[in-house]
């Protein structure tokens, strides 16, 4: 998809300032490109040298000094795998209801999005990082950090990127760099770096869009239809030295149930005690054990509001100050329903107390523990988050350029209310005992000073800088004995507080060795500190932790060779150190049905990653083959097991001694291939990722050694065919495939086609776009056209329909 856009955009100039690969007639120096730095893994489309002359349209390595209006924050001179999705790609090919949908068809990437507006589980997966490792990728918007490094994954608390701070309508393009090969980024970049570039107008413009989605979901014999609405509006302008942009968006969605209450068949005993019930659904769990599913839960009704304000002022023709304000509000009601029915056909949410004082239900003559409020939880969440970003940046394209940038992300309000286990439905729907989890005061801030030096008379571009990233976690869970829906906090149940800070210095030299050879050497020095850690397990029991600090060096190196006019070979290697997050260190949190055990002595995980790529062009046809390898020591992994006695999900973080990954990724794309208007693209990834050494274990010593790394499939593939029937009509058909995976470290979840399992999937997506006239555009789409039913612990959406209408002034 991105490569076909490149072929059509090859005459556009790029907004880069460094060493790059030139494949098209270039713009004169100083041109303000509207779609700068259009880059792919196979070809990097850039502009020419600083004298403004237009070179011959041949592929070559060269020195690029062209300024653009919205350059990517990604380093342009790292010869490693990069992919780009443009606004045109998204509008023509993607049924994009959330910003993460823009990544849907990129090689080796997957976002664990379960429903429209998924705010707490949508984690990015890459080549050697699964959907439980959110801290192993870096997501930015206009260079502002969206990744949530307060924690990792979804155990206890949830830490996906803050996707809601970007809407699909404001995206200009998305740039992705695979691997930790730039000294500019911390060790969290080991998987991939994603940078959203949003729109900034050059004249007055206004846009409006409405969208509708519908999904019919059928699981375990229960069928329902779930719907979503979205509306957005944008307006902006440039007047003299000032430019501004405002975007507002509202999403109102109802998702399918995501959790299922159950009882293991082996937990039942013969007897007559308990309420006789019907409605339980027999099946096999992820370990192939027989169980009975008795109801569904975590069905979110979500309303999200987004406001983005961007201001820019050109202090001089080469110096710009920018400010970004992002406001995000999320109100989510989580509901649950029992499938059990008594003799009168009424739903059953509790059992009958027996002589031993315990409550039971009776299914076909077998006694089982009766349902509680934990089986059918009711949650009410209210989140108000704020983002600020401020930068001053020079764009001379001369010997020196610099930037100073700061950002702040604040949990202004972060409340989650939930009924207690002792407070079942239907009473729980109107109040009663429960808990309040309050994360207000949590957040992070960043500060960076960056420079670019282009020594006169040399073929060098040197990037250098200082950075500081600070994180604060403050999470208080209180018990409420009156009305959990409205009352303030009661007795403290647990509280987690702590801070981490990463201070870094880096330098990176890109050197054009000859017209056909380019080398990049970089070094990143980091000082990490964890402090103020404290875990209160109750109002009378708590523990404070001593401060920690460590220092690390992470070298980087890359080399590219223009072996032939349309052939480029690249090699990259880099070390990444991913620091433990505040939540992993101190986050002993628990809710009604989950518990998290922390470890303040966790080691940072250390990875060496390498890749070797061959990129080949045959006119409109472009291809790439990449061999990649990664060795990670002291890998930080969160493992969740279900404790049947406690009736809780218990999560514990541990260091895995060694994980080794090797793989091969291939891409192919063509524009106007065989037929004008027909664009094709595809990718295929093979990955072998195994645990090589681990002193820890899940159930018995050694049970994880030799097992597959969780959430990494052996095979992944994408394919997309798009056809432009005319200037007004276009259509695309895309497919995605992911092979078998495991969720557990010991690979005990052998059944991927069940709740809590991770199964393979093959889906097809259709999109038809109609440009009605200059101002109006309509689109219709179907995701999961073949209605594949697949799981990643929770169930993914089944066949979903979408329609949208857009107005552009």
C-alpha cells in the first residue's frame, strides 16, 4: 500500500535534512513540501542537494538539504527498514475508525484492537515483541510521546499507547521504523517506532465527517448486533506567520462481550445442593480442559471526546515555535450478563446457601460454586486526560539546526468504579458495596534539546542531543460500603506510588563514504533512576522501597550500499536497554477479580538486534527481503494465571534469562501493475522466537525453556489489491493472516480457539470509496468479510460493516 503511493508520489519533494536515497526528480532547496519524506522500506523518495539543481532521475545516495513544513521526527538517514502510510492510503484502503487502524496492513505489525474505541488493551505488536509488551515499542504524534511507559501490557493496570489523542481525520501520514537502530530513541524502540504526522494547513480549510459501524457477533450460542457512531470536524488556516488547527471528535460505541464467567467441570461435585440452573454452555478452555461458560462480561458502552488544538508561529523564515493541546475524555460502562436460568426462566446471579455456609448452583446434578459479583462485574469508568507539547525548531538546512521540545501527559481524572464480589447483580446495578480505583495525578513529562551539524565541505550529518523522560504513577484503590456508583473513597485497599526518570545523551554520525556507500554510527548513554516507590497493601500494611539507579551505553551502527542502479543493500545493528516501568517495580494492585504482584528488584532487559536487507526495484515493481535477529536477556514478562481458589487473575512480572528470535520478512508492491489504476502490495514474515534460558517457571522448573515466546506467530502475511476505476471511484480488498500463537510462557494454552487462547486468523477487508464531487466523499467498508472468529485472550470483532460521509471545504 505505502509503496504504491510512493511510486505515484515520486516527483514530490521530501522534507528531510540528512543523507538519503534519491529516486526521483527533486524540488529546489527550500521548497515547502506538503507530503515530505515519503519513505518506504524499498525506496526512500527524497529531494536533491542544496544548490537547487534538478539531478537526473536515477537512484543514488546523496546529501539532502531540503526543508519541509512537517518533517517526520524519525531520523531520515538511518539505512534500516522503514514504512510509510499516507493520508491518501488511509482514505482509499483502510476502514479507519481509530488512529491505530492506519497500521493495519504494514508488515509484521498488529494492534490488539478489540472494538471501536478500545482504550485499555490496544497494544502494538512487532516482529519480536508481542501484544503483551507495550513498553517494547514507541508511538509518537508530531514527535510527542503517546506510548505509556508507566507500565507494560494489560496486567493489573493497562498501558497501551494513547491512541485517542490522534483521530484518523487529522493524520497526514504515519512513519514506522523497525528496530532500535537510531540513537535518538530509548530502549523502548526495540520493536518499532511509530510517528503520526498530523495536518497543519497552508491556507484556510475545513472538514467534517460522520461514520457508522455495525458488528453482528455470535459466540457460545449467543448472538447480538453492536453499533458505533463517530463524528468529527476540523478547521484551520495560515495567516502570515501564524498557522492554527482545531480538530474535535466524538465516538459512541458499544462493543461485544470480552470476558466469560466459567466453571471447570473438574471443580464440580455430585450432589443436590444449590440452585438448579440451565443455560451453561459446555466447551474446552485454552488448556483443553472441559469447562462450563455461565455468562458474558466486559461489554463496554463507550463515549469518547477528543479535542486537538495546534498553533505554530514562524519567528523567522527558518525558526518556528509550535504548541499542541490535546484533551481526551472517556466514559465507559462495563456490563455483564448471566446465561443461567432458574426453573422460572429468570436469570441467576447468585447461588443457594448450603449447610456448609457456601453458595452453590447445580448443573445436571453437579454442584458448583455459585456466581458472585466478581463473575458478573459492573464497572463505570470516567477518564479525563490532557496532553501539552511545546517546541522551538530551526529549519535552515545549513550547517546548524536545533530544536528544544517539551511535553506533558496528565491523568487529570482516572476513576474506575466496580461492584464488590459480595455485591452481585441485579442489586449492583443500582449501588451497594464496591471499589474505586483512582489514578489521578499519574502521568509523564519529557524534555529534549536536539541539534544537527552538517560540517561544511564534508559528507557528514551529525545528530546529537540531551533528553529527560520522567514518569509518575499514583494509583489508589478504596473500598466503598455504601453506593460504589456515587460515593467518595472509603477505606484504603491498596495504593501504588513511584517515579522513574531516564536521562540520556546521544550522538549519531551519518557519513557518505562514497556515492554508493553510506555509514551511520551512533551511541546512546543513559542514566536511569527509580525512586519514591511504595506499595500499600491495606490501610495498615505497606512497604517503601529504596531508590535505584543504573547507567547503560547502547551503540548503533548501519551501512548501506548502492550495489546497482535499482539495488540497495543495508545492514543495521543496535543495542537497546528497556528499563523496568513504575508499575512493574511497585504496582501490587488488585481489583475484585485480579491481583498483581510486583518486584522492585527487576533487571532492565537488554537486547541486541540486527537486520540485513536487500531492496530491489524493477520500474513500478518494488521488493524487499529482510533477515532480522534479536537476542534479549533479562526479558521482562508479565505472566497471568487464574487462581481457582482465590477466583482471581494473578499476574506476576519476572525476568526471563534469554529469548532468541530470528526471522525473514519479504515485501512486494507495484503501482499500475499490468493495468492502469491497479495497485498491489503484500508482505510475508516468518519468525522463530524461543525461550532459551529461564531460571523461573510457571508451574514446574524448566517448563518454559524451549517454548515459543508468547504472542509471536511463526507466520504473518498481508496482501492488498486496490483499483482506481476513475477519478471518483476506487475499491480495495485486503487480507491479513497470523499463525498460531501462545499466550503463556510455558505454552500450556494449546487451544487457541477459546476464551483466553490466542488463535490463528485469516481475514479479508473490503473498502469502496466514491468521490461524489470536489467537496463530498462517501465510503463503505466491511472488515472481517469472511467472518473469522479468533481470539487474543479476548475475542476479536467478527464481520463488521462501516459507512462514512465526509465534507471538505
